[in-house]
C-alpha cells in the first residue's frame, strides 16, 4: 500500500519531469496538440530563442483527461498567433512522473 502523505501528514506533491523541445514556430501548434493527447501534462511553457517565457499554460489532470478537445481550440488559436511572430521556440513540457519507484520496495530477493 502506498502512502500519499509526508511525515507531517501533508499530501505529497507528485514528482514532475521537465522536457524541453526546440522547434520552429510553424511546428508549434501540431506538436502541442500531440503532447496534449499524450496526457499526464502539468504545464506547457513556450519560450523564445533567448529563453524568455512567451506563454505558460497550466493544465490539470482533469482538464487534460476530460476536456482536451475543448481546451485545444483556444490554445491552438493563441499558439497559432504566437507561432506567426517567432521563428524558433522552445516548448517546455512539465509532466507528472509515473509512480514506478514504489515497485522497488516490493523486491523480496
């Protein structure tokens, strides 16, 4: 059984993984749509070639799981406008890590 609380009784924050993808502005909308369909996304951030944040899109598991199509249209419109203004961008994807480190505790060897 896994415990989702720390030693103080506070809920544990899920572990996150940050992935950075460099791409051309014209590829931005399609790549974001692909990422949204993958699921387990906590936040999307768009940065310019100098590393300045242009747009941050916080996502919750419920929004991604249940409303990806409702969310995709306004996000795609904003991303399309942004992509037209910049040549190269960095897409920063913050994902919720899978809970596979709990399996290590079950080894009886």
